[in-house]
C-alpha cells in the first residue's frame, strides 16, 4: 500500500482476527471523490457484504460535499460497490458463506494513480477472553521494553 491514507479502521485489529487482505477499488460519484479529497470519511462502523455476485461496502460514511449543492450531492451512507477481480470475489464469497468469515474494511487510501482504494480483510470475530489476552500481551511487551531500557 503506497499512497495517502484517507481513513483507517483502528478497532478492526482489536475486534477481529485479520487473516488475508485484498485491495479493492470503489464505485464513487463526483461529490464523493471531492469529499474524500478533503480527507473526510469514516469506515469504523462499516463492513463489506455479499449481494448476489458482487461485494458492497455498507455503512461507510462519506459526508456530503459542501460546494456540490443539493441536487448533485450524494447520500452519505449509501452502499458502494467494490471493484475486485472475479477470482478474488469468488474467494471472498466462499469465505463468507462457507467458512463464516466477515469482510472488514481496514484502510481507505489514494493509490499512486490517484484512485480511491479500500483494503478489505477477511476476519473472524474475537471473543471477550481473546481481547483480554491481547491486551495483557501488549501490556507485557510495553513493561518488558521499559525494564530493558532501565537496566541496560
């Protein structure tokens, strides 16, 4: 991933075990692109869903562009189609339907060519004990690093 970050889903690593990630394009309208150029987007509460033989980004918030006016603006939380290769779509549909996985957007960014891209990860939900275990491990690593700095 090389390019400017627009939005990031930082809770994804806390709430899910992220397995494999894919880079997908987005079908956007002009006012959505302008709003993204301003750096305004929120993908924290969004997810990707399978609809027929397509994958859609659901509940991603791209606020209306102020200069577009009421007739040319977009719906902020409308479903947006993800652009992937057919083999990737089939692999993701299989993971969701057969294996019970979830598709979680992790990053929204600009590609080198100036196109809006979305990083989607295949994920499995964490239970409460998994989250506590991850927090304890992170705290231990922090304490260990502090002790190493103090001693040597």
